[in-house]
C-alpha cells in the first residue's frame, strides 16, 4: 500500500490540457511525484529509468498508439509488471472496459474526471482496491 504523499505517478495522454488537469488534481491531493508523458512508449522508458513507479495513468484512446498494447507491454515486462496501470479515458463503452481488463489494466476511470472524486479514486487504487468507474 502506498499513500498519495509517497506515490510516484506517471500520467500518459496525448492532450496537453488533460495532462495539466490530471497533474493539477494530483498535486492538489498531495501526490509525492508526478511526471507527464505524451506517449505510452515514453512512459515505459521513464519507468525503466530506475526509480520505482507506483502508478501509470494511461489514456487507452491515444491518437497515435494503442493504449491497450502499451498496457500489455508493461504487464509482460518483468521489470515493470508490478506497476499499477489504470486506464483514464473518454472511451467508456462496455467494449472499452473489456479491452482494458483483457490488456491487464488494474483499474479504469472514465473522463471527464471529477475533481472531488479523482484523488479518492487514486488513493483507493494505491491501497490495492479495485476501481472500475465510468464517471
């Protein structure tokens, strides 16, 4: 179990505005360290750079890559597979949830994000609770 104040989180989204919003929400909640990346492959490189990453918040609906494939690569990698990966996406139909589960996501949070609920959702995930919420 990791507390927000001690967590190292990587946010992955191809929309700079969403990156800013998610990082602002996490900063307000008191997350220990937060990094932003525009692609899943950049996040994988960062996660391999040495410091233990606790959580990757990944938009599975990235414009230039398949977010579910990124999740599979993380979960297949012995160095990275213990990192929690949560889909944070506007793609919220039942097929999207199914794809996220099959890819190996540890949770799912639908957009738009709720500023009041988002920190609590992240803390629950860091505590090992299952969070699969469309909104």
